[in-house]
C-alpha cells in the first residue's frame, strides 16, 4: 500500500446509528448514552460520525420518549469537532409515506439547524436524478458535506455498468462532495471487491470514495483491506460491542490489520479505548449482546436480508413470542424480493419485503394464500409511488394489488401544501403558531407518540456507573437509566441484582 493511500485513509464511525440498528434493533442507545460515548469518539480523529437516521430518531421517540431535535443538538455539543452525519433515502422522514419537497426540505433544514453537518443519501432505487435533487436541497438548507451512495446488490437485473455510471454522474455533481459504496447485505467478496472498487475508483474523479459494508457473511474485514489497497479513501467501522455481527467491521481490529499491512494511521488510541469501554458498559447494563465475530456464511447472498432489518426482525418476532419464525421469514423474503422486481434490500424496501414476507408466512401457517394480506407500503410500491424497480413485478402480484379497494385509496400524490399553508392549517387546528420543530413532528409522527415525547421533557443523562449515598440518590440514578432491564447494586461486600418487572405485553414498567 502506497504512502499516498496511507496519508488519505480515514474512518467513519457507525456505532451509534448502524451498529445500534443492526445489532440492537435501533433501541439500545439513548440520548444520554450517545452523548457520553460521543465525548470519547470525538477525540479519536475520525472523518465523520454516522449518527442518525429517520429510523434512529423515530425509535428513540417511540421507545424512550426522546425529542429528536434534542437527540441531535446534545450530540453536537458532545462532539463539536467531528462532523455528525445522517443517512436518508431522500424521499421520507420518520414515516413510510413518501414526503413532499416541503417536508423533506424542512427535515433537512432542522437536522442541519440542530447540528448535523454531513448527509449520506442512499436512494433505494439508485436513481441519480433523485439523489442530485436531494443533494441540492441539503446544501441549500445548511448541510456542509453531502455523500452520495451507490448501493450494491446482487440480482439478475443489476449490473456493474449501472453502478459505474451512477458514480460517474455523482462525481460530476457540484453539490456532492464524496461518493460511497453502500453494501447493506454484506455481499461483497474479496474477489468482487477487486472489480467493483477498481471501476468505482476510476469513475469517481477528484472526490473521496468511501466503503460501507456489513459483516453479515463474515467477509467484510477482508473486503476492507482489499478496498484500501485499491484506493478507497475512507471505510465505515464500528467500535467495540457496536461492531461485527450484522453491523460494520470493528475499528480496533481494522486498525490492527491495516498496520500489519503497512498502513500508517494517526488516531487517538486512548480515546478509542475509552469509547469501547463506554459502549461495552451500555451493552452490559442492558444485557444486550455485543456483535459477534461472524462465521463465513454464503446464505446472505441468497436471501440478502441486511443487518438492520435482521436485527429489527429478531426484535419484533421476539416481542411477539415467535422468534422461531425468523428462518422461515428470511427464506420467504427471498421469494418476495423476486416477486417485487428485485428491489435493493435497503431502507425502506428491505422493511417492505420483510413485512410482506412475515405476513405471507403467517398466512400460510393459518391455511391462507401468500399475499392474502398486503401492507400499504407494498401496495404503494407496486403502484410505483417509490419509483420503478429495475426488474418486472410478478403479474399476479400486480393483479392482486390493483384489484384491492385499498389501492384506489392510496393512489394519491404527496401532500402538496406549502410551508405557509401547513403553518396556517396547524395554527387553526391548535389555536397557536407552531415552531418548525413541532410542526414537522406533527406531520410525520403518530399523535400519541408525539404527546408522550412532549410531556417527557429533557432526556436523562447517562453514565456507565452511578454512585448513591441515600435512597433519593439511588432513585435519581435509576431514573437516568430509562431502558434498564437489570441492575447490579454493590454495597460494601454485598451485591444484589434487580430485574425490572414487565407488563403482560412485554414492555418494561
């Protein structure tokens, strides 16, 4: 590896966003936990921190009753040096419905206003025009850095020529500052990396090229080494317990491997160790499993279920008491994806495929036909409201969808109201003028969730260990742990463990 490659290689941390989503169902990291970890992560010397997304913000609101804007602004205060990044598909914000330009611009403006500096755009159809439009909006609304994704997948209808053409056009766009290869299914092999990264490196001229992979097949750590040798400028990695598994390769191990290969790196190892200890404490305190080292596994090349979806699927089926259905749902997802024209298994399409696969499995278990129930998101997809898939949709699925009364109800364009009209409509409804932050949340969030968020006030802080000299101190310390399930209490030589009681529904009291 050349000295020029050594000098320019940088890292993007994914622990608090993709690691949390892929490994802990997007619910394991609270605002307080994030700001505690960010104080250390900020000192490592990274190019950026992949911090949040629609899913991340929504789950923080639904699970922890946390305000999305506070979640961002407190992170910015905790990490003032390293650019904080959000990822977007460019067509939705905290809702599965396709957003209007007014809503998307408002979401971009507010994320930038509260402290996000970098935006990663991953259009699920790899539609260059859509990415370019959102890139322009992002720059106009205050983002400093825009990174466009070319999302990799394997299917009978996706080609390298299309990937290279998209990268070439992104490279020429003045509103796009870097390009990245996004491999949500962890499908890149060392051999495939040689051809894909070489072609992408040639296509991206004068701008950085990044790589975002997943360890789902067990091959990503080797893929990263090969990609660095081929000239990528940055790789996306996690830290400690929020790496490996179905998430990204671990930064600590990646550093060791790169240095063994002769790559010189300038990172603060003490800060990295501190961040790893903090993230380890999060996992231990909530009894959440750290990402394991994955064995080599070819099955994801068949089903292509991405890491984030796999983590969410396991969590949801566990809550329903049906975790044994995971293998059947994953197998059915392969069939559904082919039926829908081979959409790239990335948000939101992976969730659409996963939801339909679960419904099909449950239908067959009860003696009904596949597609006897079809969620609204899949109806909208078949109606073309999310773009046109590269492959054809199965005719019987099209026929079944278009014959549904619900299809006629869903055949409408996104909300066309202007910002002034939205303000006026909501002022009339609530008898007061809403600021943009509240207006946007009322547009995209369920009312009961939002009211719970607004009533909860500021999110509690967090620390790996808390001391208490009185019962009052102990209660206050526990209140700072909003998602706790197990507590270890030590006093002198005595030690007890507290287990949180649960409702019949499974939600902690």
